[in-house]
C-alpha cells in the first residue's frame, strides 16, 4: 500500500489532542486531520471525507465514544483514562482495534500507529487475503511495532536491506519528476548490500511478511515474472 492513511484524533482535551495529532504527523504515510472534541464533529468530518483511523476518547462532552464505535464503519484505537475491565471489553466488543490506557509511555502511540500501517499493508484492499496473511496482520496489529523485535543475529543485515529503499523514489531518465517509490529486485538488493541473492530474497520475504516492504510481480517482455519490492 502506497496511499496515505488519514487519521482523526477525537479528544476534548485540546492539549492531549494536539499532542496525539503531532505524533501522527511525524510518521511518513499518515496524514492527521485537525483534531475534534465532540461526537457531532466526528460525524461531520466523516460525512465530508473518508477517514482510515480514529484515535477515540471514551468520554466526550456530547456523548460516548463507545456508542460512536457502534455507529461508524471506521478503524479505531480507543485512547482513554477509563481503565475498568468492563469499559475495555465493551470497546473491543464494539470494534476497537486496540485500547491504550492514559497516561501511556511516550512512543507507545507511535509504535501502534506503525503497527497499524503494516497491518493495513498486509491487508491491502487490492489483493485477496488468505488465512496466513490474516493471522500475520493480526499478530502485527496486536504486538505493536514488532519490527523492533528482530533478533540481534539478523538485525544488522535486515536493517541494511531495509535501508536500501530509504526515502528514494524513482525518477525519469533525465532526473525528471518523481514517479513513485523506489522498486528493487532481490538481485538489486544483493548487489547493494553485498550478500547473495538468496540471502537478500530471504530477508525481503521476511520484511514483506511483516508489512515493512511490499512485493509485486513485474512482467517483462520475456522470461519469468520478477518480484519487485518497495516501501509501503
């Protein structure tokens, strides 16, 4: 998935709402709408434009965020100081993808947002989903930023592979306009990193499984289709 995901922060505490909005904005691939603080404002925004993810408080001046969950067809994380088990279970039962209890540690929300991006990348709307992909997406979502859990024995090479994509984008032959994310084959990555093609392929497959890169088939004029990888 290469399209930007839109996030709406819903919290009637202006300071908290702005903090969460800025955390969204710092992540490439996410776009934060102006934060809102009421149920009515959420309904207005959703009527005007598509939203991918709500960061939703429970207690709002004109109603309950949990009641709103039953009404809207939008992914949501609940961010609330309400810590009783009944409220948490009700939020999950009504469709929340996750629940963060305030105050949470700095970086926790960023980790969850990154995990959500990777979850959406695995459950790409343009592709069919098999059971393995579904279970992988759920593991990614519920383990937070699982990319941080890479084992020390492979993290250096894995990171080197991932860094080959960087923030580069394709360009025309004359250095013209940006034409999209940089796409590399396993052979390209192997040459850049200095590993065998088989090793590059293994790491690329693992990164794709975690939703950190996307894979597509490129069909040339002759021969077998080639796997091409890019950052989501």
